[in-house]
């Protein structure tokens, strides 16, 4: 799991041009794969690309699970947000126009 410390990131679809979301400092990604919530098993559901310079923190799978075991409320909230994100990716994405 990654946490955006500085910079802007685009979450892009399979074609690399479709922007599904824009992440700003304080945002995170990679939790869906760790929580094993996606329909594709442990595969990622999208790619993330930096828009300029970015600085990220990485939280290992084991590190995240250690935290979630200790703080059940955080796990419930993280899972709820992951479900929302999965539903959002099913909606029509924004095309950037790049080919």
C-alpha cells in the first residue's frame, strides 16, 4: 500500500489514458489488492502514474495487517472505502485525449 506524501498522482485504466481518479497528498492506494477485495483476486485493479514529482510512503502487506489487527475500526473503514472505490471504477471514466 502506498501513501502520497507529496505530489499528484493519476489512477489510470488499462489503456493508460483513461483517468479514473486523481490523488493528492494524504491519499493512498494499493489497499484493494492487500485486502483481496477485487474480483481479480490479488491483481491490481488500476495503475497509478505520477503527474510530476511525487514522494510516497510504502506500507508493506504485513505492516498493514499488523495495524488492522490492532485497530478493527480502521479495518472496517478501509474496507468500506475500498468497496466504494471498486464501485466507482465500474462507472464511465474520464478520457484524457492522449493516445
